[in-house]
């Protein structure tokens, strides 16, 4: 398309032809309206093309072809018209400014010469300026270099100011480590890590420091742990001294309290307060000796901290706490202390031999727990009350087992008493530190029983010695002083003896007051163990009475029984023993009063135990009485063994046998000694002796080894029995009624009368009758003796063959004897069948 050309129809379109007239008019109208709309639309499109960027023209141009047919043709026409308008305006503008343009060009041509001249001047000026500024430039560069150095120096100083505190702190750390101020060193490390090193962490030396600090911490831990081990070893060595000091202070405290109570009981004690805070007692202007001794011997009260340096524990605890490893330290410390506790609780094998062995054992244990108590209160949680209680309970069980074992080996009551005192001080010491010690006092009750056993053994020896040294004769008293000396040692009161003039004799022997004194000494010894056991007076009174009962019923009774059984103790001694036990029995009420005065417990108290001395001495008397009966019988047997009868004698000697007269004289003298015995004892002894004598004589007649007896022997035997009856009727011991004592020989008398009278018809006729003259003669006894007599008569007949008439009498007598023997055998058989 050319500017100003016409639009030709598109190729292929038919040529335009002229419309008819009518149609032309209508078409003209329509064309006119359409032309107005098209012109407006084309105007808008042209304005849009002029005002729109070239790249966005495409859609606008497309809208031209989208409208009515032939619209593009009109648009092209409109576009050509617009172009022509713009060309005319451009041409007008160019024509208007053309002269000005020509004038401007002319002016520029004039300025060129001036510009070249100015350029030359500027170049010359620049050259001169460069020459003049070269020196300034050099100075400026020097100034710049100096300023850079100054800035670098300032930066260096600034950085050094940051680094110097780090180095100073590190140097301080080294000094603290060298001086073993480890806790302070850890604080310095903490400051280095948290404050100083972060400020200069970019420097290599700080990195090295940071890497070194953990190693230093480990070294501090190792060093502090080493110090702790040294401390543990040190307190193990010093536990003995610590415990000794603590127990001594507890003992002094107990002594002081006892003195205060004693003075208070007197009602006239006044406390004196000394300048050093200690209190003493003054009574009538005199300071107590115990308190004075304490002032002189112990001016300063030592504590565990005075004897042992605990700083290693504190230091190690702080170090591990700072390092965040406190739990490890606590576990290690407790584990090591448990091990040490087990070592401390192991006693020496010979500990029971001396009190020093027990004292050292207790000192070590007290020292151990005093240290633990100090650690408990001086540290925050290193050990707890639960831990110390657990340790103590473990230790207490071991201590009790050890004391039970070793105390059982003690046979010395003094050593057991010292052990008890040590246990009490040991318990009081630990109780003062808050430990429960009730089980220790329960153990003391077990040891008290053992102490009583050792006392009983000791007093058994004392009693034996007293009995061995006694002469078993009444105590002779020559003067009033001697009499008072005896009754001051033994409560003896007898109005009749007191009226007797001096010299006189007391009924008991020397052993009685000695035994009474020793029983009181035993009570004192038993009381010593009961002291300081924190028991009431009633309980102490009960313990004393029970232990005294054991002394009387077991020890003294046993000694008396052994004494009575000794072979060298004769009848005289036995009689004196009975008298002695009687007086000791009467003295038991004074022993009860003695215990009451000691304990201040009324005997009327409901649960008061009574002394069993009455039964003890009664049993001893019964044993002595039985032994008297036995020895009397033995003595009678000894005399009987001296009997030497001629059983085949033809006639008697007309007098009693010598052995029997000696026996009767012995019995008379013996029963005279029995005058001091109770009546029943003497009567029983006399009756027993007569019965035993009668039995022995009867057994002599009926001895199976004795085969034959002559009538002469029967007559001689009858004479001996008559002497026995005369002795019985002479009342050797007063108090028998009638012929009671003679009845002991009634069996022998009736038997001998039967043979002497030869009254067999009466015996056989009256046998079994209550009124029988020979009621006490047993058929078997009579038969046995008759057979022996028969054999004797036969033997005599064989020897006497002188007169036939005698032989006839003998034959008649033999026939009678045989008849009696048959009847007696029938009686014996009847008795056996009846039984």
C-alpha cells in the first residue's frame, strides 16, 4: 500500500456494480449511519495505535478486520488521511524551526575555536597542577601509612586488652593449682570458660586453653580424691583417739551429773560458775575433788575437728559439686566408710582377755561415728541421717554379736563389771550423738546374767574356802569387845547367852558370820552392775533379790551339799552344820532388810521377790540330818563288823559282848553332842540308830552264810540285845514317850524270847492273833533261825555221846523241832499262797 493510493478490492472478489435507484436510496441511508459508526471506531483505533506500544498493535489491527466488510478499506483511507495530517504538521514545524537550527549551527562553529583554545589551557593547567601535587601526594601516602599503623596499633592494644585478662586469669589458675587451692581454681576455670575465653575465642592460644581446662579439672578431681583417701586413712588412725576423747568427756559428764544429783540430794549444794563456762559444786566452801581433778586434767574440751583436719572432705565435696559429679563423690565416700566400718567392727581375737582390749574396740567405734556425725552436720547431704542410721544398725548388730561371743569367755567378774561400765559409757556417748542404744542396754541384761554367773562361781570358791577353814565348833568369846565384834558382823541375839558371864561360847561356828558378810558382799557386787542401767529402783531391787536367791539356792546350797557329802565331815561337824544353817536361816530376814535399805523399795511392794534362804537352809539341814543318819548307821556297821560270836559255844559268857558295849558307849557320847540340835532331829537320829542296830543284829542271826547256831550263842546274843534295850530305856535323847525307843528292838526281843523259853506251842497256837505274845515274829524268820539251831543241836549231839538218857532227850527235842519246822513251813507256804 502506498501513501495517498486507493484501496483495490481483494483478489477473487467480484467487481462492484451500481445498485438500482430504490435500493440505492435505502442503501444510502444505511451507509450513512454505518459510516458514522465506522468513522468513530476508526478514530478510536487510530488513537489507540498512536498511544500504544508497537508490540501491542497486533490485537488492535486485528479488530479492523473483524468488523464490517470493506471496513479495512475505509480504515486505510482514514489512516492515509491521518498520515497526511501528520506530515503537514511536521512540515509546518520544520519550517518554523529551520532558521533557529541554522543559527545554532552557526554558533557551534564559532564555539569550536574557543573550545580548542580552552582545551589547551586546561591541559597546561593540569600539567602544572600535577607537578605541584606530586610532593603532596607523597606526604599524603606517608600520612595514610602512619594512620594505618596507628589504627593497627589501636586495634592491637584493644585486642591485647581483651587477651591480657584471660592470660592473667590463666596465670592465677596456675598459681592456685600450685598452692593447692583447687576450689578457687575451679571457680577461676568457670570464669575463664564463661566470661574471658568467649571474648577472644578466635585466637589459637585460647583454643589451647579451652582444650587444657578439662584436663586440669580431671587432675583436680584426681588430686582431691587422693587427698580424700589420705583423709580416710588418717581418720582410721585417729578414730581411737577421737573415741577415747568422746568417751572420756561422756564419763566426765556422767560424773558431774552424779555429783550434782548427790549434792542436790543433800540439799545444800550451790553451783559455782567458773570463767571458762564450766560448772563445779561447792559444799561447805570446798570444791568437789572430781570437779577439781577435771579442771586440772582437762582444761580444754577437744572435739573431732580439733583432732582431725576435715578440710580434704569439704574441699573434695565442693570440687565434685562444682564439677557436677557430687553423686559420684557421695557414693564413693559412703562406700569407703562402709568398708572402714566393717574393719572397725572386727575385734581382736584376744580382746576378752583385758579391759584395754574392749576399751580400744569401743574407742574405735565411737571415733568412727563421731566423725560421721560431724560430717552429717558440717556438710549438706554428703551423708544423711538415714545413711548413718543404717550404718549404726549394721554396726550395732555386729557389736552385740561380738560382745556376746567375747563376754562369754570372761570368767572374772571384775572384768565383766569393767566391761559393763565401758558399755554404759559407750552407749551414753553415742546416745549423745543421737544414736539409738536400747539394744545395748538389753544386751547388758544378758551380760548381767553372765556377770551373776561369774559372781556365783567366785563366791562358790569363797564359800568352799570358808567351809574348809572352819573348825566346826562354837565361837569362843572371851571379852565384851569380841562379842560385839561378832554381833556387828552377824545379827545374833540370844537373851540367855547374853546373860552368861565371859568367857562364853556362841552356838554357831566361825563360818556363819563370814558367810553372812560374803552374802552382803555379793549383794554389793551385784548392785554395782545394776547401777547406770537406767532402771527403776523396783527393777534393781528385783534383780538384787533374784541374784541373791541364786546365790543362796544354787551356790551356797551346792557348797553345803558338797560339804555335807565330804567323807572327812564327821557327826560333830554335821551337827554344827545343822546349827549353822539354823542361824543363817534366821538371818535371811536381815538380808531382806539390807536389800531394802539399799534400793529404798518397800518389801510390801506387790511384785517384790522374796528370798528363798529358808528353803535353802532347810534343804541343807535335811541333807545334813540324812547324812547324820547315814554316818551313824555306817559307824554302827563298823562296830557290827567287829562282832566275833562263837556260834557253837555251849554256854554264854554271862556278860555282853565287848564290841556292843563299845558301840553303846559311842552312841551315848554321840547323842550327848546332839543336845544343841532341834529335838526332833536328835530323836530321829536316835531312833534311826536303834532301828539300824536292831536290823543289823537281826541280819547277823539270819545271815545265810551262818549255817548253825547253838543255844549258848543264842543266850550270848540275848545278853547283847538286853544291853541294847537298857540303852534305849535310859533315854539317851530326851523327848521319847514311854518305851517308844525300846520298840526298835521288839522284833529281836520276841524272837529271842521264843527261842529262850522254847514256847513254840504258844507261838503256833496264838499265831495270827492280835494279842499274840510273839506277834512281831515272822514264821519265815523263826523257821530260818530254828533250822540253824536244829543243825547246831545235831552237831552238839554228835559230840556228846556220854549218857544214853541225854541221847533220848535229844531225840525227843529233835522230834519236837521237826514237828515245829513242819508247822512253820506250812505257815510260810500259807502266807505265800495268800499273798
